[in-house]
């Protein structure tokens, strides 16, 4: 009897440890999401041929321009200005660009959010339009 009680207690302890571990993992992920860069929600593209700015859902990757069918697309990246901290969307793919306002270098960083893409003038395209 005594052995069975101890066994049950041990498995209960294991369950508590497991739950705590899951909470720590979930909490850690939550902290990273809040504190770091915004989670990417979309892929932004620019067509150098017809100058079309568009974006797709994060899980969709454009193979061609929905406007002219060009397959030589540029991905849009967010650059952060080292002086004013402004987020600049640019499809050049260069490691650094110049901030339009203070002419300071801006470094390539994260993928843009939907809000940033629509503000930049991109329009949403569906999977069937870009593949
Ligand atoms: Zn195009
Ligand atoms: Zn700036």
C-alpha cells in the first residue's frame, strides 16, 4: 500500500513539474513576442518591371508578379534608421540604405507587417494570383 501511495505522489509531482515547464515555455515565448520585433504576418514584394507593390499571406510565397507575370521579384524588408529610428520599407535587398528624412544609414532587419505594407502602398494578392 505504502509503495502505491508513493508512486501516485511521484507521478503527481511529475505532472506538476511538467505543467510548470509548459507554463515557463509559453511565458517565455509570450515575452519574446511582446518584447522583440513584431511577428511577421505577410511577405511583401516589389516588381521592378511594372513597379507593382503587393503582399501575400506569410505562408504564401510569390513566384510571379500578379500584374505582368515577371518572375524576377524583390522581397520587401524593413530597414531601421540609426538616427531617428524610423522603419523604412525597401525592396532593394541592400544591407543598408539611407533614411529619406535624416540621411543617416538604415539597417536591414525584419519582415514587414501588413500595416506597414499597406502604408507603403502594397495591395494584397491571393495565392492563385501569384503562383
Ligand atoms: Zn510586374
Ligand atoms: Zn532617419
